[in-house]
């Protein structure tokens, strides 16, 4: 179960973002984006910052290797992202 505001967007900005993404991609905005927009100060911004550091920050692995590892992990977890 999830809050209806996660699906439709709690703010006008989020609703417009979801609508625009739907127009461009011709599909529903991904759940991960909807979840991050639900409470951006609580989850969205901190999660995005951690993700940015882990995928783009300094590392002995290239960005491509890190993206490939993330894609493989998502596939193993049957996650569409």
C-alpha cells in the first residue's frame, strides 16, 4: 500500500513534472521518481546526493563500471530501473 499522493504528486510542481515526463516518454513516470518527489526534503534530496556520490564521485572504478554494476543489481532484483 502506498499513499495516493505518491502516485499523483503532492505539489503542483510534482504533478506537472509527472505530466511532462509522461508526454515526453509516452509512459508513466517511474515509481522511483514519484517516491523521491513525495517528500523531497526527507528522502529525495538526501537519496539523490548519496546516489550522486556513489555513482559519480571519486573511485577506482569508472562511471561506466558503476552504472553496469547498478544495472546488473537491478536486473537480479527484478527491478525495472
